[in-house]
C-alpha cells in the first residue's frame, strides 16, 4: 500500500468502520452472512489495491452480485463444520479405535473447512468461477499460502484476545470489534493476497 497522508488514513479507518457496521447489520438475518462477507471482500479488495471504490454502493453491489455463491459457500462450509464438531463429540464419548477415528475425521473436516473458508471469498469476489471451482481453488490456495491464513486469523483474534486478557481492556476490545473486528482482518488478508493475485494472473 503506498504512502498515505494522515487524512487518508483517517478516511481509510472510517471506511473500514462503515463496512464493518454494514457487515454486522447484514449478518443479523444469519442466512445473509455469506453474501455480506462477499460484499465486504469485494470493496476491501479494491481498497487494498488502491483502486477507486465506494463503500455504500460498492458494498450493495457486491452483495447483489455474490448473493447466491456467497450464501452457498457459507451453507456448505458451515454444514461441514457442524458435522465435524458432531464427529468430534461422538468420538469423545466412544471408547477405543472407533472414538479415535471419529475425532480424527472431525478434526480433519474442521481444518479443511476453516482453510477453505479463509480463501473462499477472496477467490469468489476476484474470479468468476463455478461454486465447485471456488471451493477447490480456495482450499488449494490456503495450503499454498498458510502465512496469509495465519495472518488473517491473527488479525481476527486481536480484539477477542484483548478482551480475554483483561476486563479493563474490554473498553477497547468491544468497540474495536464492532468497528473493525471483521473489516480489519479482511484488509490484512487482501493486502497479502495482492502478490498471489499477480502471480496467478501472470500464469506462474
């Protein structure tokens, strides 16, 4: 990201806060979480690339364009996570190799779902692909770029960890999460993804 003036940084933070609030509001019906996440990524990707963007119009445009695929991605991966948690729970209550096998399958399913989810929306909003191709490429990209997955997860954990460390820090953690808890990790991820996009689109 090129050098920015103080005013530009303030504007960036305001845009991220507005995007975060839009995302939170649009996630309230639950079924719209996927579309809202896709909309957030579609705007932040342009922000990270220093392209022209509009927060309000860009968000709703991304919401409309990615409604079906975003919802499908979240439903599929959400189902995988729930099934994996069920496998782990069953495994914990079954003795012997059966229990171990259930736990092993559950852990593998959770890892695969988290890795796929971490890259699904960058792929979905950058490229026009079918749902199967989005999920496949997201999983492959996550394995090839584990540092980006780790950075995104670390940024997402920032405010929850602050709140967990101290009750006094809750004063910072709760407003911080409401204003930047999702949009900031997405910005971190999209900034790191710029080199990945360039490498993919150059045929490397």
